[in-house]
C-alpha cells in the first residue's frame, strides 16, 4: 500500500477539513492556530511532500530555496498568491495552487456592506451608541448620502467585480468599470466600460477596487489618481491593501476630497496605519471578505482538491502561473 503523502499545515482549519486531511494524508496540523515564522515553516517542511499555507505565510525565495527536495506542491488557502514567490517556486519545480471562485459571493457581500456603511456613516453611528454620545435627533444631523443615482466605478471586473455590480444594481447605482479586457455584452449588463483607469476615476462617485495585487497595481490609488475622483467620492477596497497609497488616502479623507472610505484590507495588516482609527469617516473591517462558515469550508475543500489531484497524478484544477 502506498504511504500517504506528508503535508505540513501552517494554520488550524475546521474539523471537517482536518478530518479530510487526516484521511488522505499524514498532516502535521497546527492545533493552536498560532502563525508560523520562516524558521518554523522550513523546519515543519522537513520530509513533507506538500505545504498547505495561507495569506499570513510569507513564502519568500529564501524560504523556498531552503525547503527540502521532498516538497513538490504549495497549496494556498486563498485566492491571492502574492505572499508566495512564484518565480522561485517554479525554478524549484514546485507547483503552486490557490482557491479562486469559491469566495466571490462572500467578498461581494462585504463590499456592499462597506459601501452602505461608508455612505450612511455607520462607523460614526455605531460609535455614538457604544460611547453613549447619541444626542437629540435633528433634521440636518448625521447626514449621509443616497446610493440611488450615483455612479459606482469598479476597478477590476473579474468574478468579484461582476458580483458586486449585480448587487449594486438593486440599490439603483449606475455601473461603470475598467478592466484589462472589456466584457461581452451579456456580462456587462449595461455597465459602461472605460478604456483607462483615469477615465473611470473621473466619473466614480464611489470607487470599488477589485484588481489583483501585482507590481503594476502597487499603490494604484495614489495622490494623483485620487485627484481624478469627483469631490467627495467614496473609496472601497476589498482587494488587497497594496493597491492603495494609504498616506495619500488618509490625507484625502482629512481634506474632504474623499468623503468616506470602506476598507477590509490594509497595506500592513494587521498592523494598520493608526491614523485610520482616528478618522470618523473611515468604516473599517478586519479582512472579513471570505469570513463565512460556508466560504471558508469551500476554500479548504478547494485547497484539498488541488492536493488530491496533484498526488493522484492529475493536473490540479487551480494551478497558479
């Protein structure tokens, strides 16, 4: 009987996912869920044939070069894979896989939560209730902005961007977008395509960022591009923190150029820029985009599907290239 492959697992998963791991592999589980550092990752990989990692694991070239020859696959429990040096893995002949598609709806839902929360000053309202500072009602007090009739600019119109557009239409938002390639008419559903990001920014009453984190999108939303937005625009980010120059965004929030933000991702999470905490017009969430029971279970099963395919001689369904 062939021996089960050994898998080093960097974080704790649900009982169902760990049961499936144990049934098909010889996993080294992380029952404490404490993140592993570089040294622990390399040490845990000794004799392992595969790694199951998450976005909290920085799998750098130095780590990949230090992995034993036995490691042949790195499966990440995430859609994004910027935390893994793909070129270094490829040079070592290590396959890298991710978990796309399964978190589309959950992330789109969080995006709408952030849009509503930012537009209707939910963070300020919640703080008033918690701090017992809610005073009398006033006809002109605590005014937010309606969504109906506003233009939602979507930067990156992949699966998540399209799911956001679907939900946003129910609130009466007009959909505008920029992507590397224009969608087919049946997928556009009447959305307005803009050839350049700058054209999109100029009409975006609300800008929602859904592009991948790449060298080309690093600090995409910088001071110059913020100036392209309409006065008082709202900015939403559920993609990756690296797409936003946070210093420029904070300055724009303070000046009123940006009226509010809704953020679920940050440039140095969980150690976010402390200035965000002092901004009443910042509606902040702790990277909850995929945080539903159903979605995290689906992500775990997707990661294991990739491992199963690889170790049974098939091409994994979600190989990163």
